[in-house]
C-alpha cells in the first residue's frame, strides 16, 4: 500500500482524494492548519493514518509542516492541494506577504525543498492560470498599490505550473506534474460550479499511485482529469529561464534553497 500526503485535505478536493485513497487501504496523511481543523479532517476521513499540522500561510508554519511530514514519511506521493481562492481578501501574513501567494505558491515550494523526496509530486493549478502574469514582478504582492484577488489567484496558479516544471527538470527521478481540476463544487468553487469532486479526486488518486490514465509516467505535464480536454499552460511556465527565475525569487523570499 502507498504512503501519501495531501495538503489542504480538511475539505473539498483534497478531502475527497484522501478519503478515496484511504478507503482503498492506502496510508494517507492529511494536513490541517491547526488542531481544530485537524480534528475535523480526521472525523471526515476516519481511515487516514494521521494529520500533519502546519499553518502554510507563514514561512515558519510551512517549515514546521515539512518537519512533521518527514516524521510521518517517507511518502510515495505528495499532493500540493492547499490553496486560497480568487475571492481571498487582501490579507498580509506575518512575513509581509499576501496570503494568496504565501499559501498557494511559497508553501508548496518550501515543502518541496524540505520534505524527503517522494516518487511523485502533484501541484494543483487552475484553468485561470491563463490570465496569470508571468513577468514575476512583485509576486508576493508586497509593493502593489491596489489589490486584485482574481489576478493574485491567477498568478499563483501559473506559478504552481512553473514550480512543477522546474522540479521536473531538476529531479529527473521524480514525476512532477500540475493539474487543473476544473471548476468544481467546493467551498472555493461554489455551488454553481458544473463539476463535482469525484472527477479530480479520482485523477489525483490515480496519479498518487503512479496509475494516471492521462499522463502515464510523464513528468512536467500540465493536465486536466478529462484526457479529451487537453490544456496548455502559458508559454512562460514552460520556459526554463522563467522557471529558474521563479525558483530564485522563492529562495530569496523564504530563505530556503532547493536541494541539489
């Protein structure tokens, strides 16, 4: 049975994926930002092995989550699902970063750097990445004069693809991909969304087990659960120079270097 860690698994797509894998008998570790959320997560997925606690909105919290995850690992697969949506408010973290960037981008970067290397890594992106800004200017939203929640979200989902592709280039022994789950009925997606969680949950579970019917064993791929709905990321996300620039920025902001 596989050992799998899923961030942001106290509700939504992350929870559905965790429940599917745990019900199949795999050793699934959930993630929650605090003790109360951890209790809720375990109640929702009673067959889970445990819950890793860490506030991914802060650099210190992400480092703590990585430490705790390593105690529970090593993992065959790590699913970076935690995220704040396009309706997030202009909230700064204790590090002075906008929370959308901190949770959606910097946290998975830190976890990837500090956790023991798994066989497979999946970063949840979004079709809204198409509206993201690949200039990489002020990606932490520390200096901009006005707040645009949708732009911040779109940027973060584009950056997640850059991260997945950069990792795929650096770790050729790891399958690293990014996935657009679609517009799904969750707390983030809302009740009016056309999709339900079962579709992306199934795709995530298959990827975690190395049985993806969409990407197979390929790395550095951005995909949608529906193989007939092929998506292409923005050009900037596929350029090695942009990926390297992005990784350097994350290193400078977090103080965490990507391992060789």
